C-alpha cells in the first residue's frame, strides 16, 4: 500500500497541482493588494468616488447586505484569472520543444544508390 501511495504522490500531475496551489497561495496577497490599492481606487474615481467596499443595502433593521464586498471579490477573481491566464500562456510558450533539427543531407553512397535505382527504373521502361 505504501508503494502504491508513493507512486501516486510522485506522478507528475500531483506534483504540478501541489506547485500550482503553493504559487496560487503566494499570488493571492499580490492580487488582493492590486485590487484593493490600485484597481478599486481607479474604479472609484471613474465612478465619481464610489467606494465599492462600503456599498450595502439594509432592507431590515440589523440586516446589512454588503454587495460592494461581493463586487470587490468578483473583480479580484477576474484579475486573478487574467493574470493566471497570461502566466500559464508564458509557461506554455517557454515549454515549447525546440524545433526538430533538419535531417542531415544524404551521404554520397545514398546518392549513388538513388542514381542506380533511377537508372534501373529508366532502363526497364
């Protein structure tokens, strides 16, 4: 059972997933800061100073629906998705295998053999 678990854990996909989760966890504070300190103030300026994080509706006393925080989360998700898309696209470009080298030119003996073959075919016709 231990051997089977080790084989499963050492498969490439599991390790790739673990690395992706770790990088994603490290990437989250960067995106949070980008959204909170750069994107949202710009968006607030464009929308005449509306602070999305403070947007809320109070339908009943004591009940507050904070849809502004939800908007922040959606924007943060979209920025994260776009950033990861470009990151994965760059990784895929870097991973592309080098183009195959051109096959070496035929050796002199191969050229002679082709000439002999062509002569034989021509002679039979």
